[in-house]
C-alpha cells in the first residue's frame, strides 16, 4: 500500500465517521500520515539535490533564490 493509498483510506474513514469521536481519531491518523509523507518527501528531495553535481546544485540554488525574492 502506497502512502497515497493510506492517506486516501484515512480520508474516507474521516468522511464516513459516525460521530465526533470517530472523526477525531480518523483526523488524527490522517494528520500523522500526511506529516510522515511530507517528511519522507523532504528527505528524498534533499537526498536527490545532494546527489547532483556541484555545478547543477549552484544553478538550482540560484534559481531558488530568484523565485523566493
């Protein structure tokens, strides 16, 4: 099961909750799954950027600075 599948299942679980208690539990699980997925994606993207040759990293850094400014 992919992280997206887990997130989709938890979203459905929250939508189909019968009461506020079930909704709160499902929402808590969903928030946790979203945070874990976000952390994973940040880690993967950082690893990818660090694997690039230095010249390309400098270009990416300059591009990022231009977009942020």
